């Protein structure tokens, strides 16, 4: 039998990507922006684990100006799939990557004189004018030319006839906490450079500084465009930033019960015998583990089954975790369990998983492994539209 992803049975553990919610989140974000402010949908790292191509298509349909990416491979995959919108490559490029960028109209962020020179030369070779976005380091101290040394680099870009200074940008080190002192200092450094350009009558079409946190909390910094990642996926960048009502998480992680065990008092579960039943217990086995990105906890956390919380018992294995379903007597083989997401009135949030992992929500979203296949649902243009993707029944 040949392997064909469309008819192959879905493994009984998967990530579900609700494209209807993604669309709705994008509409809420667009509605919150003043009309002239453009949206760069950040889809780096496979759209934070949601699948870059599906997310890119929805974001562009919902009016995004372009897409933000991190690696050349990510950008080329979208070009190969027929995406013609502007693709902005964040970070720094190696010399060997520049020909690809020019040939495939990928917009490069420039941070220093060497890349400016090399990119200009490459553009001449292709007989093109390459748009660039100048990255200004205003205090984050990652990429970018220092704000107080930016003008000579700007002069250099302007002197290269094969380059177009399309954008200027900076990135905040902390935009989603209550104290905005450093973000405001960074913004004032950025605007001082922009003011100098205005006085010299140097036009820059797209000035952009905001990630999700700054989009929510620093409206005065929106300028011409905002770069939104995590909020589009329905997760707020922090617990204290402004809430946008109606934003909902796009990704869920689900699995089906693949085994049920009855324990007598004193019997144990899993590697290392980390759980001992104090009384008669009913245990469900879910075929998902740390090999899928679930944090390697023991006797901590819960999943949802029949809309109720079933606590994890024992340790997490590579391919399996075990939960106590004694209080959910109706649970049967192949019933659906929610590892992250909602069921009934209950929810396991991305932040709940981040807490188990001792990490941040960004890390949780991007680190579900690909052996959990992505199942897109609600792909229609109406956000409330039901899925037309038929789930392959799993043999019981
Ligand atoms: C990743 C990234 C963003 C998006 O950040 P979110 O907090 O996910 O909105 C914006 N700008 C740059 C430069 C980034 O690297």
C-alpha cells in the first residue's frame, strides 16, 4: 500500500488547528488598528507550530500586508507554494543567501555595512532594485545598527541605487509588562532617528516597532505597520497586557484513549513505579508523550475527558501518558481526550502547559513535534464554518 497523507489513518494523537479562530483573531486585530496601519503576520517557525502555509493564506486573505519569517528555507517554502506577498526575513543573512533573496523577492533586514554592500551588488547582478528594512538596535542588543550610529548606514543604503530603503524597524526587549519605561526609552531612540530622516527629507514608507505586546499596549508606537505573532494564534503575550475580547487559541492538542487498566490498592503505574494506587483506580492510557513535546512531568497536570479533568498519574513516557479516570466512569476506549485546549466548560491553556514545562507559551506552541500531524479545521471563510475535513476513523 502506498503512503498517501489524505487517506492514511490519522494517528490517535494530533494537533488541531482552528483556522476559523485564526481568521477571527486576525479580524479583531485588524479592527483594533487604525486604518492606515499595516499588519505583518509573523509566521516564522511554521507559524509558531500552526503550519506556515495555512496561516499565511488566511492572514493574507484577512488583509495582512506581508509575512514575517526567520529563515531562508521558511521563505522559500512559501514562495514555492505560490505565495507572492512581501516576505520579510527577520534577523541577519549570510552572504550565500543574498542571491536567493534577490532572485525570489524576499525582503531582507539589514543590520550593517557589509550586508548592505553585498546585497546592493547582488541586486545589480539581477538588474533589480531590492527593498530593505533597516533594523535599528535601540536597546534590545540583538540585531541592528545602534540608534546613535544609524545615520551613516542610512546614507550608505541611499547611495546604493540598486537598493530601496522601504522600511525602518526596531524591536522591544519588554513590551508586555506593566512597566513600559524601557520600551518608551527604546521608542524615543527610534523616533529620534526617524526625526533626523524627516529633516533630511528621506522618505521611509514603513516604520515598524511593535510585536504583539506593543501592539496591545503601545498604541502610539504603531506607526505604519505592526508585526504580530503570538496574539494572532490566540495567546496573549503576558498576563498583564491589554485584553482584546474574542481572541481565542487556535491550536489544540488531542489524543484518543488507547488503553484502560484497572488497578487494585497498592498497584503501580509506569516507569519507575512513580504512582501507587491508594484505592481501586481506573487508568486511561493516551498514546502521546515527551517524544511529542509533552513536558516530562510525573503525577502533575491533567487532561480533559468527557469535559472533566483527569489527573496525570505516574511519569510521562516517550509515547504514552497515563491519567486517572476513576471519576469518569463513562470513558471508553478511543474516546477523545484534550491535552491542550477546551472540552465542555473546561480548558487546559497553553500557559498551563508552559507552567508544567517551566517555560513560556511561545516555547509550548513551537515545540509540539511533527509526528503529531496537524489537522486543520474550520477552513472556510466564515469563521464559524464547520470543518469539511473528514477525520479518518481509527480502527478500534
Ligand atoms: C518574532 C518576532 C515578532 C513577533 O513577536 P510576538 O511577540 O509573537 O508578536 C515581531 N518582531 C520580531 C523582530 C520578531 O522576531
